[in-house]
């Protein structure tokens, strides 16, 4: 007798007992203990299986008669085969039961003859059915392009969960989009024309549906992923080139061929050395660069190099995708814009123009069984728009629209709302679901039990991104991200999408419509400045639609009053104060930010807007003119917005053109990281060899570069009573040793896991993935100062840190400290203050730090360190350049850094950090 151990007692085991467990996780990872005791079956949909399913859906919609004939034929063939099998079984039974001479058994002979005739008849029917089935299949195959495109797009959607856990999409929701496309796409008398219409409509419908639930920073990534997956389906994608575009040169060793020019980016040259090995057409590229400095430097210094041909006629030899590979080697900051241009050239401009948020359309897409989940961004609140839509559709807030903000103890009340709403056809809005994560599982169970809700029932949920949100709710829901669009044009378009002709007609003053356009421009500018970090605003403010809506109401009120009183002079001072100080300015806490805000209003609001002799321009250049359109209906202003470029220069906001460098560089690196996460885990590595061999090679390479840990107990004994600076050194070395220990142990375990000696845990799996993709593993990242470096650049930084620590231990405190090489530089600066105060007898709270940029450009020129303070190297200056001759700030040239050097290189300046008593 077998027994089941339940930890507390034993239960008799029934041999018929079976336990089946299912998971909603798209790619669950189970440890060796679970994997060894269970049979794991991957029941997820495959691309061929989904393609066959979508083909059935397509043919049923387009040729229902054909699909019905096919299904009837399949049924008849199945019945005939079953009948044939039954006849054979009957015949065998008769033969086995027969006695005596078979030839004298007339009933048996009659049965044999009947069976033979029936078998021949059935065989003929089966043969005829096979011919008919082949003919039907040939017709059905003509619809396979729609099914193939649909399968590609579904797997693009489903892979997005690797980027953000809120991006969960089920096959059920995709099939709803697919069927809707078949219903709404344009008809055509020819099959080829009809298929073209279906393919175009399907791509755009999937793009719009998916974009609704994506943050702005991920929309270009989606467009590019769709483009390359479609190219892959058409056998028009070079995977080695795609891998290079996303990862660059992953080698941890510097190439033997050194870069010929100082202005060429260090990592860019290493990438170029990798690029010339990808194909014969790139082989001569490095040689051409080496002998044509003037041409390449001129192209490199262009403001928008992606819009100009490559030097030496290389653009004629390379495709647009291959152009991206060269751009990666020189101008990483322009890759994001170049990706956008590539998407436009392949599938069209509409795939880089996300849809405007339309709440009526969201309602039409939802169903009683499909909740709407608003994923909140800072400053966003969709409640106003939902309440407004509810009033228009007869669901007034508080009456037929029940709403509440979730919090501690609010779960039972929310469950009551759901029960009432689903039976009576009410709208229910549950806000801030992320504040009550413990109840969300209950919410999932409640929704699963609701099978036949009232047709008018709708559930609206708002939540911030959280890993605790149930997958079951996300997969069945329509996800909507409430975030300002990225770009001046899209931002203004979104603002005007919520302005009606009726609202513009409420104020009779002639200046009202132009001022609404000015306000929309101002609103877009203050929001767009946020993406430039500290160059935009010292503090990231959450300017939102409420600010715009109330400011528009203020303009309407004061202009109506001026119209009624027949005042010729508009109350500009009042409007500037209310908008700049009360509404938008009410969020601004920094005095310099407030100065910027009021300057914008001084520049945008005044009688000069209507000067016919000197027309007003927000910004004007040779290529674009941002101006106010002629007074007219709403469509005239929307038409002007549509003419604006998708990508604008920072000069429109009053910023230096170089402001784009930092923003676009960070955006490009983010897109690369996300796209790497979306790519499937292939079995081989670039250049040949298996994935496991490549990872093992990288692991061995890193292991060979890991130095021995410092002997801290011996060092403490040598130091004796440590000074504040020596305390910092000991703390730094303790953290350093912990990092070395973790790196050593994790790499050893990974080698064992790759060889099968131990199981591959989640930690080791993440480590192997990071090494394969050239990324810094999370396992090591948390033991390091915050960094965005890739694995190769980080290893160079890692080795340089070690050299500084060795020099510090052997020779004492360095004359010039590499501050960014310390784990916690603030403790070092605090130690400098303590040392100076002890020596001079100053109170700690009466001392101050000051910085001075020296004339030194080479740290080796400094022979001794200052008595108090230190010399620092490796600092960057953002937003200005430094004049070495005058020792003062100066305006940057185009694409330059702090020291006036090429934008990709650090400024070789040494800064002195000194101390002095406060006056």
C-alpha cells in the first residue's frame, strides 16, 4: 500500500489519483526540485498552430460556404473511416466465429460480398473526398497571408510582457481584434486587393490597440519590433546585423587596431571593428575611415547625420538598415530618430504616430466581460474623462456610475459595487488598485464568476504599474496608459482632440481661438522640457490636462468679460499671473524654474501675437515655422498641427541643440535594452558556436580578470588607528571584496550549471542571459554604484577601480582622486571635511566646500595633493563648455562637451575641491 505524506499525517494513495496544475505565467521557471518530480507540458500556442487557427477564422469569415463544406467533408471522411473500420472488425469477427467449411457457409459468403462492395464504395468516397479536400485547401491557402501576418503580430504583442509586467495580452483579446479587422476592413472584388486591405488594416488595428496600453518610451520600440518581425516573416532580415545593432561589440578585449582619430568615440571604434567582420561589403569601411578624416568628421558633426548620405558613396552600397549599423558606430544619439525613419520607410508614417486617446472608442472596444485598466503615469487622472463620458451616455457619477478609491478595508464595499453593477447594468470605477494589492486576487475571482452580466455593465480600474496586479485581470482587460504623448506635435494633437467646436464657440472674442492654440503650444512645451532632465527643469513637475483645461476656462472668462465691456486692451497681466503663478506655477517649487515659466508666458502672451506688420513665430528656421494659423474653425488649427514635424529641435523650447544628445542617447540605450529582452533565446551565438559555449567563454574571460581580494585584517593592523580618509578606504575595500566574492561564486556556479553538474536556478539563468546579451547582471549590479554601462564598458571601469584601490593601498591617498571610481563618493567628501576641521579646529557646521577648475588637463602633472581637500578627475559639465584660457563657462558649440571637445569624449579637466570656514 502506498501512502501520501501530507507533512502531518499519511493518506492511502489511490492508483487512479492524478494532480494537474496550470499556470497563467507565459514562461514560468521551475527549479530542479519541481522539474524532477513533475511532467511539465508546454501548452502555449505555437506560431504554426496559431496560423492554422487564424486561417480557419479568416476563411470562415470570407468564404463561409467553403469552410462549411470543408467541415462537412471532414465529418463525412471521419464517419466513412469509422464505418470502414467497423466493417473490417465485423468481417474478422465473422471469420473467427465461422465453423466448418467456409465455402459452404452461405451467410458468411454473403456478408463477405456485402462488406467488399461497401468497402469499395467507401474507398471511392474517401478518394473523392481527398480530391475535394485538396481543391478546398488550395483555395484556403490563398488566405494564408492574413493568417501568417496575424500570427506574427500576436507574438509581437505577447512578447511585450518581458519589458513590463503590465503588458499582458491574451489570445482571446487578440482574436477579438482580428475578427473586428475582418469585419471593418475595406472590401475589394479581387482576392489580392482584399488581402492587401486586410493586411494593412490588421497591422494598424493591432498597432492602435497595443499602443493604447504602452508608455510613450516603448512605442518606438513596438513599431521597430513589428517592422523587423514582418521582415523576418518575409525572409528579409539578417539576424547577425540585427544582433549587432542591438548589442554592438560584446568583446571584453580592446581591438588590436587602434582608432585613428581622437574625436571618434571609443566604443564606436570597437563596434566598427566588429561591423567589418559581418559581411564583405563592410570590410573596406575601416580603411576608408582611416584615410578620409575630413569627410567623416564633417558627417559626424552634422546636426542630423541620419538625413545625409554617408561619405565616400557608402549610402549607395548599403541598405537603410545597414545605414543604422554605421550610425551606431558614430552617433548613438541619432539612432532613435534613424529607427523612426526606418519604420516609416518600411511600413509607413502612421506607425510612428500613436492614436489619440478617445474615451468613446475605448468604451466601444470594451465589453461587460472586458474591464478597462488605466495604467497611471505621474500627474494623470482619467476619472474626469470617464465621468464626462458617463454623463454624455447617461451614467452620471454617483447614480449609474459608482466609484471609489481603494484603500485599507475597502475590499468588501468594492465587491458589493461589482455585484450590484453587473446585475443592474451600472458603471463601476475602482481607483488606485495598487494601494490594495491583497484584494486584487479576490477581484480576479469575482470577475471569473461573473458569466452573464448586464449588457451595460462596465468596469473601470486605475492602477500604477505593479508586479502584484493579477495576470488574469490584465489578460482579459483593455489596457490604457494615461500619459502625455512624446513630441510637440503629438502633444498638441492630443490637447486639441479634447477640444470641441462648441467649446471654442463659447467665447465670442476674436482672440480666443488663437490664444487656445498658444496655450496648447505652451502646455506642450512645458511638458516636453521634462524629458531633458536637469536641462529642462530642475524638478520634474507633473503638469497635466487639468492645468490646461482650467487655464483655457480662465482665458475664456476674461476674454468674454473684455468682449462684453468692449475693452480694446486685453488683461495680459492678469492672464499671465493666473496661468504662470496660480495654475502651472502652483506646481513649481524652484525659483529658477519659475523664472523660466514666467519667461515663456512673457514671450507667448501679449498684443504682439496680433501684430500684422511683424507676424509672431514661436520658432522659425529654414526647414520649419511654428506659428499661429489664421483664425478659423477647429479643423484649421488641427491642420496646422498635422503639418508640424514629428521630431522637433530643442531650439523650439529655447534650449541648445546639444540638449538632444543626452536625451536621445538615453532613449536609444533604453530601446536597445528593451528590444534585446523581446528577442527569442536562439540556440547559437553570432560567429558560430552554441549559446552555452559563448556564455561559458565570456564567463571564463571575466574570471581571468577578477583580481584577488584585499586582505583587510592585515591592512587594519598596518594602519592602526585610522584617519577619516583611511576609514573610507577600508569601507570601500569591504564593498569591493563582497563584489569579487559574488562574481567569483556566481561564475563558478554558472560553469557547473552549463555542464549539468547543478541545476540552473533563476539567478544563474538571469546571469547567463546578461552575459549573452552583453549586459551587467542584476546579481552584480546591486553590489555596485548605480551605472548604465554595458558589460564591456563596465569591465573596463571595474579594472580601473581596482588600479585606484591598489595605488591607494600601496602608496597612500592618490594625488588626484577618480571620484566616480568610488562606491560611495559622498563619504570620501565627508571625510575630507572631517580631516580639515580636526586640523584647523573648525566646527563641522561652520565649514564649507568649494570647487575650482584648475588649468591642469593631465593628472600626471600634479606632483602633490593639497593639504586640505583634493584634486578630482572624471567630472562632466552639462549645458555649457569650459574655456581653459579664461577659466570661465562659455556657450557650447554644436555637439561638444564640457571642455569644448567632441561630444562623445570626456573633458580632460582636473578640479580642485577645497574647504574654508563659513563667513
